[in-house]
């Protein structure tokens, strides 16, 4: 039975609560003989700042570099609102992405049949939704230089963020999107703002060339990012795989997430390039939701996005596609049974807590094992 080393970084807020449910799922799979999951837990975000004075310690980074996959909860909260900018909780996640060279962020937006009514959109618009947003994660305006706030001679301040992309960066994220489309519905939508941004001009040019030369059997269309946002809430099922830069991907993936009814439902994967020798990728898996400090410690958080993120780790890093399918099916089974956490429960309906939902998913998983 294959053995895997997982680094768990629960982080802040509801992170530790939802991460605890992942360990239950991993234990159930291990007992069924689908893999041995050795886990190590460490600090990140505000918790790491309190302990080490930085959002992620160097020793934690070494663990992340050697792990088969990193599972990340959430970071941040009002407690750390005034820490130095370079040590803010979010800096821990940014360093993990940068040092692990995680350039491809995969964010699926799937509407489970039992939750079609939870969306703010009409059932016919959202039912059966299954799209994948591929976001470039290590370039663009979040990392471009110069990035500064300067005081001008007249006393006013000027802030600068720089949008920068190279041909190589665009090529590699485009290939991730096209490769995913090959095993889905064979359609890629590339989004940018070539009408007002020079980086958008290059983005469109490179994605078009990669598609024509390397993936002639995949349909490629181009949408301006703002128009794509509009279409996502008009008729999202027109999309299959959407590939975006860092900034637009951040925005559009959150829009897509809420189509399904709750940020608490959606997982994500951040992947590096395959190792030339082993084919393995550095990887980090995290729920789309934040640390939700308003409900932290109350046992109210929805653990499905965190459990789903572990399912993506099984699929994309550990080579356990069958186990990933079983986890996804167990989640669907529980939702079909009517069980709901507060964020997806109908108004006035009784909702279960984090532990109860996690236990129900484990029970449904064991029935399928």
C-alpha cells in the first residue's frame, strides 16, 4: 500500500476546525487500504506570526518542500490587522505559492444536484454546473515590480502595482487549461483585457498560438474579463475551462464560487510544474473560503470545501483517482440526504455543525468502500 506524506497547515479562524475533518477522511481511506497517509501539522498565518514573528517559518517551508502535498486551511483575522505588512497572515500563503513555484490554481465550481436551490440564481441557470477556472498564480500584478507607495514632491502619495507577464508564464498556464479541457468538454475560454492592457494583448496572442499549434482539437474562445464576469451570472453553463491571469482569476473564481450557493462548498488546487525526473508536482490544496473569524471556534463552519480540497490532492498529487471519486460521491450522498451546515441550510431549517457534517461524510464514505 502506497504511503504519502501530507503537511497540514490549518492556519487561523475556522482553519483548524475544518482541517480536523480531513484527518477523519484520510483515516477512513487508510483503514480501507487505499493508502497510508502520514501527516505532520505546523503553523501558518497569524498563528505562525504569534509563535515566530513571521507568517510562515523557514522550517515550515522545508516541510512543505518535502511533502507529497500541502493542505492549507485559512489565514487572517482582526487580531493581526495591524501587524507589519510584510508579516501579515496572507504573506505566509504568498510565500508558499512563490517558494513552491505553484503557478497554476485550479478552482472547480460544481453545483451538486441537491444544492441547486441554494444558489441566488434560478435553478435552470445553475443546475448541472461544472466549470473549472485555471488562474495563473505567481505572476501578474500581485508580484510585478515596482510595487510601492511613494510620497511626491507636492506631498501627495502615489501607489504603483505593476502587471507583468512573459511568454513562458502564459504558455505554461495555457497548457494546463488545454490539458484539463482534453478530459472534460474540450473547450477553453481565455480571459484578459486586451482592449486596454498591453499584457492582455500578449496574453491573447500567446494563448491563441498555443491552442492552434498544440491543441487543434480544443475549441478556444476569448472573452474580455469584465464580460466573462457578466456571463458567469447570466449563463455560466456556457463555460467549461476558463483560463485567467492572477488578478482576473482571483475575481472570477470568487464569482464562480458563489454561483454554487456558498464559498464553504468549493475546493482549490495550486500546482507547480512536473518534476522532469519523477513527474511529480509541488502542490497546495485549500478551500476557497477565508478564515471566517466571526464563527471561528463555534463548530459552525462547513468542512466540505476542505474535504473537497483533500479530494483534489488525492486526484492531482497522489494518483488516487478512485479514492477522489469516492470522496466526491460521499459528499454528494450526504447533501442528497438533506444534511446542511448553516451556510447552505434553508431559512428556518435546522443546521448541523462542522463535526456532524464531517462525521456524516465519513459514514457515507465507509458505505462506499
